[in-house]
C-alpha cells in the first residue's frame, strides 16, 4: 500500500483545505478526511491501479460532503406567529368539500388536467407526454383549467375572500 501512502502524503493537505472550505468546520473536515482515507484503504490494490489517485480522492471527498449535507438537516425553530395554524385553514379545508361537484361540472380536458396534475401530482412534463402535447401547450392547458376551476368554484360555492385574497366564507354545495 505504498501507493496509498504516496497519494495521501501528496494530497491530504489539499483535501483537508478543500473540505474545510466546503464545510466551514475543521473538526468535521478532519472526520470526513479520515473517512476518505478509510475508503481509499478499503480499495486495496484497486487504489494502486488508479490512473489518477488525486481525482479519485476528490471525487470520493465530494460524495462524502454531499452525503453529510443530505443527512445533516439543520432544524430552525419557527417564530410563534408562524407556528400557529391560520384561522382560515379550516375554511379552506371545508371548501374542498365543494371540489368534487365543481370538478364534475368542468369540461373533460379541464377535469383531466386538474385531476392528473394537481390532485394526483403528475408532473406537467409527464402530462404533456400523456396527452400528446408540447410541454408549453400542456402548461397552458393546466393554467386555463385552474382559472376555470377557480371561477366556477367561486360562483357555484359563493366563495367570499378577504382583502388579502384568502377565503373567508362560502356556501357548501353537495
């Protein structure tokens, strides 16, 4: 494993500097540098067969940083005014009771666009392919369907909004 010692002595300082710069934490950089060395050590003779050991070390270091950042979800406490559930959420949740009836009164294309993209979560690119349109045309169709749904829902359910545009009241419709 003389090749690993040679590569390590040649690139360890540069790798540590790169890790410190990316992470902003020298102790964490040292931990990941140790993990990197262990990964290289586990390669055994395959490490010695590498054409460019430096490139391999930096690639594995980059992956270690990405893995660490993916796992390290920083939690931030929300301010009290954001933690509370807005009063109008209940009204909007109840308003969804109008949706099936209003949706059934829309045209077939509008109903399909709303159902697939908004209710079932199909990406608009997949929707475009499904209906045989360009992505731009499919996006336009979804936007027009949303406008018609909103207008029909506002009329059919007699939706009342406040100054900020939030639903404040409506008449339930079964």
